[in-house]
C-alpha cells in the first residue's frame, strides 16, 4: 500500500501532505503537462491521483482520531462518508447547473457531476488555475477547461464573487487572446459587458481603456479561428495572435502599411492559419499584387480544402487575369457544394462566354434569370450576358416585356380615364347642385298674409309690409366697455342714450306692427321716427323670420308694453314670430363655399383628363415610331 500512495504523490509532484491547498496547486501545475487532448492516459492518472489525495485528506480531517495512519484510512474507508461526499458533490453540481446561462450548452456525465463538489477554496488559487489554463494553449482554447474552472466552489461563493470578478477581468487584460466561444462563456458567467463596456461607450472619446473596446468586439464581431494553432508547434502564440488581430483591424480601416507589417510578421511565425492567409490575400489584392494574393489563397485552399471562400477569391483573380479555364474549375467546385449561389453561376457564365462556349454561357444566364429576382443586379447582368450569348432570346424577351408594359399602361390609363370621368361628373353635379341651392336661398319670400308668414321656414328671408307701427322705446345694443364688452343686450333707448359711451348706438330699433289684426314685432336697422307719424303709413321691412317665444325680445317687449301710456297701449298678445331686418349673408354660407370648391374640382378633373390623354397619345406615337424603325 505504501507504494500505491507514493505513486499518488509522485503523480502530483509533491510530498505526502494534509494541505488541500497545496494539493490543488500541484494539480493545476501538472495540468500543463498532462492535458486531456494530448495525453489522455496521463490526464486520467493525474485526475485519479488528485481525487484520491483530496478524499484521503478530508477523511483524515473528519475523523476524530488524527493519529491513525493514512494507510489505515484507505483500507477502512467508511461507506457512509463516501455517500455523504457524493451527495454534497451532486448538490454543488445542481447549484452550478441551475446558474449557468441557458445557452451554455453544457452536458455533464455522472463522473463530472460528482467532481463538481471538489472546488478551489481561495481566490488566489482560482486565479492561479485560470492563468495556468491560459498559458497552456490547448487548454486555453478548450471550452471544457474553462467550464471546469467555473465549476469551482469559490466561483459561486457570494462573498468572493466581486473579487474574482474584477481580478479575473484584470488578468485577461494581459491574456486577451481567447476564442469567441470562450469569451461568450465568460461573459455569460461574469456579465462584464453590461458592467464595463457601458463605461467605455461613455468615455470612448476620452481615452478609455482600449481593452474594453477589444472585449466588446470579441463578443459582437465574428471571431477568428484558433483551432489550427494546435499544430503550430512551439511558437509565441500570443505574439502571433496579436499580430493577426492588429493586422485584421488595420485592414478593416484600410491602413495597408500597418496591415502588411503585422500580417507578414504573423505569417513568419506560423504560415498555416487559414484566417491569416485569407487576410493576406485581401491585403495583397488591395495593394494590387494579384500574384501574391493567388499564392495566399492557394495556400488557404490547401490548408482548408472544403471551404469555398478561397476558391471564390482565387476564381475572381483568375477571371481578371484572363485565366478563364482555371476560373471555371474553381467556380464549378463551388457550385458542386452550393448549386444555387448566384455569384458563382453568373461568373461561370461570363467565363464560358470568354472561352467561346455560348451554349454553356446561355444555360448559366438562363438559370440565373429564372432563379434571381427580376429587379436584382444578378438578373440584369444575366440579361446583359444573354445579349452576347443569345441575342435572339433577348430580343424576344424584350418584345414580350414591352408588350406586357404596354398592356399594363393601357389598363392603367383606362382606369385613370374612368376615374377622371367619374370625378368630373361628380364635381359637375356638385357644382350644379350648389348653384341651384344658392339660387333658391337668394330668393326672398314676399309675405302678404298670416298664413304665408306661418308657413315660412324658421330663419327664412322674407319681405313683409306692416301697418299701425308702434315704437316701444327699445333698442338692441352691443356693449362697448366693461367685462361684458362685445355682448348684445336689449335696453330702453332713453336710458342707453344717457350712457352712450357704455352702450354705443343701437344696432336695431324695436317696433310693433300689424298684419291682419295680429301684432308682429320687428327689429329695424333704422330709426323710423315718432310713432304718431307712422300711424298713417305702412312700413315695409326685409329680414329674417325668427321665433319670438321664450326669447329676450319677447320678454323685453312685453315689459315695455305694460309701461306705455294708456292711449298707445296695444294688446299684450304678440304673434309668435318676429322679423329681424338685415342683409342676407350669402358669401359666408356653406353653399357658396361648396359652389366654389365644386367648380375648382371640376376644373382640376378636366385638366387631369386632358394631360392623361396627351400622355397616352404621346406614348402611342413613340410605340409606333419604334415599331416602324425595327
């Protein structure tokens, strides 16, 4: 048994100890040597040694008899203690799983669920393990390695969370080259983007930390590939990744000098990275060096023969250089993977046309014309290619489309003509109706009997002759001063004339006349003089016939009649209508405005119809000239 335990400590690289922190530090250090992807067997032995050492130390601490040898603890390991540890591990695993983001995509085996209970117990150890994972490149790009780190108990300790948060962020400022999926995993766990990048956006023009901008880009923009660096051997990974990233950013802003310097330095470190080769190809194209661009894209194709970006880029260069046969091979390869890629199919048609293969070019152009949107650039370019490869087809297609456009135009013109005709009829009818209504309103009804007055509509405009006129001494005034300025009221003329500044002059003078023995009140715009002189002659007045009952006029006249001398009093019974003299306000009526609007609409419709007719006539002449010129 002694040899067995020595093997555990030898695998961890330390002397036998009861210090759990020392065991964990040793385990983190040995992970750099025994990586699961490079040495699966060595990693399994290391993991077993670590698990065994942790269990043995925990059992020794939990037992009250501290002097019992380690070998005895191993031989007499109580089952209930092991079950308790299993349960604790599963509970910790459940807590971790429930707090992972929904899109983490983590799947655990039963062994891994048990291992979630074993965790770091200090922030320093957590940070040390993170640095160890980063410094060993295969574990750096392994999402599982980072998930295992985040499984640590200390990472979920609410009392240590803030310290781990900022210390981890500070560590990654100097160790920033991680795959995008790892950044997304860390963001889902720590939530740095919301906390820190808001500060960068507020201060991005005031010299904020450039790492915040870098971090935001890693989450938002498509990431570069890291997997191919596993075959790079012993190189300075961070230097390569730094040069590649800086070259990419310089190329993005078209700083070709800086882009070339960084990309070529990265190429000197490792020449088999497909993303770097793609960036170099783009750089050489912008520099106008197509030969070096072809070499970069050719090398990219050899590294990743199943990706089409290199083939498309190389085919474009071949076409510009006039190497149409080589371009055909690349385009055919792309179409064998993506048969409906319009760019490749259209470019293949151009290549066949340059090679004198009109039938093949016509097939490509027709397929593009059928599959692409008729209004798209690809459809237009396909039609232009057909004009060279198959002019008869283009002429036929042109004639068909021209006939369809002409038919559509004629149909549209017919509907427009119908609409103009209907609108013209409606506006003309409205105009005639308005004229007739206005003419009827302008007519003044002459009232010679009580029956006619009774049958006259309310507020109708009438002319009436009254006899036995009596001045009741009242006037209708519009107040000139005070809070009620602008309002109208009926007042005795003798009182109002004494306060002329307040009342002003009367707008109407109120009288009573007779028609067939009925006393009718009327409001005159002029003062008719003394009533004694009116008894001998009739008075003719033109105005509006209004209802008298329940108005201020009725109450004022009735009160005034009771105050007149006995020899001038008349019966207090008044006819239920009174006449208010005044001109007819025709210009402010809705009928007058409607009349003008209808006439204006009628003129607009006529003008529109004439212009439409002239346009159609011009189109017919152009079509006739085109047919005769063919």
